[in-house]
């Protein structure tokens, strides 16, 4: 049974970072898109989301977009 608080998360940032940063961002998949990067992964709760956003803040990386989709919504789409 999955955690009802888990959610799919996509964060777009205004700089490029390499895939090596994935471990530092809670194993989010990192992809480059021109001059931006997209971090995609699963968050287990709000504290985990704030952890990732806090790391971006600490690095001074501008956040362009954050999109959260609850896992329960993903299951309904199937």
C-alpha cells in the first residue's frame, strides 16, 4: 500500500545542473533543457518537498516552476 501523502513532483530551475546532483536532491531525476534543468521525483510528504526547495534556495538557484501531482490522482489516470 502506498503512502497517501506521496506525490509526483516536477521542479524547473533557471540553470543547468548535471545528473550527478540527483543524490543531493533526494534521488530526483535531473534533466537539462537548454538553459534550464528539470528535477522529477517522488516526495513522501511536505517536509521532503521543503527539503528539496531549501537545498535549491541554499544554492541560490532560481525556481521557475513547481508542479505537484498526488499519487492518488496518478492512479486514477490509468
